[in-house]
C-alpha cells in the first residue's frame, strides 16, 4: 500500500468524505473551466451546496489542508480551480470563504494572475510567498451583480 493510500485510510470518516468531495469539486471545476464561460461559473457559485451534517464537521484549517492534498490527485489544477472548488467546499461546511483574483506584471515574468480564498481576512487557499506583488481586482461578486443581464441588454 502506498504512503498516500495509508494516509487516506487513517483519516476519520468525515475527513475522508471531505477529501473525496474536494477531489470531485476540483475535477468538476478543472473540466468546467474548459467548456463553461468563467462569468457563468462565477455566477453559479452563489448556489448553495448541500450542507454537511454537523456530525461530519471539519475545522477550516483542516479543510484547507484537504483541498491542498486533493489538488495533488487531480491533474492540471490551477489556483483558480483550487479557489473555486475550495469556496464551494468551505460553503458546504458553513464557512463563508471569499474568492480573490489579483494580477501582477513585471519585466522578468510578464503578466501573471492568481486566485486565492480568504476566511475572516486570512488566506486559506492559494497563499504564495510573493502575494504582495498581486494587485487585487475589484470584488467579483459586486462586479457580476452590477452587470446588466442579457435580457436587459436586448431591450
């Protein structure tokens, strides 16, 4: 048995379920970003995921660790995939994590973008050693709610 599998087997039942949900959400967002416009995916984030029973509660710090571990299982995950899946997972456990996207541009690395999640103003998913170089874009939720809908534009 591999070390990874041994670690998984030793997890409490609630954490196993959380890990499996994280893998599923990461795979979903990894594939969805290939075929669904980002704006639509972001709008659909507001749909409430099924709440996790109180008996299956997982601490927020542990949730973040399980998301990081699950991301090693799903090929091609990015910071955006991790953040979208993480936000959905945190919401299911009753934690209101906020999605952030920032951009950076410098001569050596060119244009870069990064996504991360915060919970009570603390980064829980997506922290990098050079976070200060990213200039955060306006709040995505406000930007999406202020955009006219397709129906309003056609009138």
